[in-house]
């Protein structure tokens, strides 16, 4: 692909109403690209933790939009990623099954992260069951960002013909008119407001709620929202662990706020059906409100405790100047 093909792609995509950057006379062409990270833990590995560094290559900025992780239900690994901007994806090493998935179940970023060439992803895996061999495959998906017109000099270095390149290189629907959130592009901040990406979780003093199989089988976990700003929740992340003596168990949850709003009206297996799934619209939670997870244990066997911890991922929002409603 060369500058002429990028120009043709810019012309074709622009007919679909693709947004332009704020600079006058400039336009953007995104070329999908993924970086894979693979890891394998043999039986009784010499070390139970591996950190893999993946350098971002290319001749222009790469935008990180999603993570696809292929595992099996028996995988027992903890997972953490240090992003190129220095921030960690998760608050600590967490069970990889809580965010694993691919296709429609992949982990999507609310806002794409720009990664310049030479920046690095640092992926850490921790084996929590050294008695079995465990492979894991991860693909960090996104796209190269090429700026065209007004003297831009970023070119694609690979020569090829347009007919040899698929029209769409990513996305399960293969549809260039698919909604933006399906490619990991989140809602825009309204004019006059400022957003800060943020993840809420429970009180650090008692972050995990234990549910004993001996009873009681009900519990409530509380997440307090700061008084300084409203919160727009865009994903719920759930971590569920268990004692080694627990052989089965499902934790159902009903999510509500202190103001009386209920996210759904019955108990729901959030870990299976809602965990890390993107939402088409934000859930607004008022400042100083509380979010309650009413928990119920069912289909359990064995003895001991199950442990539940929830995270709310989204943005804090402040009004900075004469913005019209939210």
C-alpha cells in the first residue's frame, strides 16, 4: 500500500460520514493491525509468573482498541497489562477468565489509546494451578492512524495492490457502518464538560465479599461514588474466586443505587453474561450515591467460601463551562 491507495481509502470512507480531525484540511485513514502475545506454562513451571514485553512497531501511531484472549474454562491464570502510557489496565493481577473473550465477547476500550512507534505493552501472567499445562493467546487489536493532506508525510511502507487487501480487516460484522462502540470507540464528551476515565471498586479496607456455602447465602457489596462528580458507568467487571474445597457455585447479583434505581429487576449471573461487556449508552450514577450489589449464591457444592468483588468502569464528568444538559 502506498500514499495513492491511502488517498483512495480516505475518499471512499469519507462518503460514509467518517469524522474528520479538528485541524483544517486534514483527514485520517485507519489501517487495522493487531499485536499478538502468547504464553505457555508447562506442568510445575520453574517460575509461576511471566512478563512479556511487546514493542509497538510501524511508521505511525497505532491506536489500541481491544483485547482478544483465547482460553478454555479450566484456565487458571492471573493477568495484568501495563499500557504504553504507563497506566495499568487492572488494579491488580486478576483472573484472566474475567475479561477473556474474542469476537463479540472481546474486551473493548471505551476510548482508543494512541501508542507511538517504539512504545511497549508489558503483559504479566501468573500461573495459579501449576499441576497442569496452560497455554494462553492474546491479541491486542487496533489500527495504524495515518494523517493525510495539508503536507502530511506519513506513508505506508508496503507496496501492494488494493484488490489484495480486504475491505474490512476487523470487526465481527464486517460492516463499515457498524456502531462505533463495536470497534472500541466510546461516546464523545459533551461540549462544556470534561471526562476522566475511572474505575470504582469496593472499600479498600474490605474489598472482597465472602459468601460461605454453610450460609447465609445472601450478601450485599457496596461501591461509594465520590461527591465531587457524577459517574458514567460503561462496563461492569466482576472477579469471583473460591476456596480450593469449593467444587461448584454461581453468584447471582442484582445491581441498584441508593437513589432507588435498579439496573435490572431480578438476580442475574453478571460474571457470565455481563462481565466486561460494552454498553450502548452510559449508566449515569449521581455524585455521592452508592451502588449496591445484592448477592445470592446458588448451584453450589463442597465446603468453604466464594469471594466476590465488582468494579465499575467508566468516566467521571465535570461541567467546565456553559455546557448544555448532559
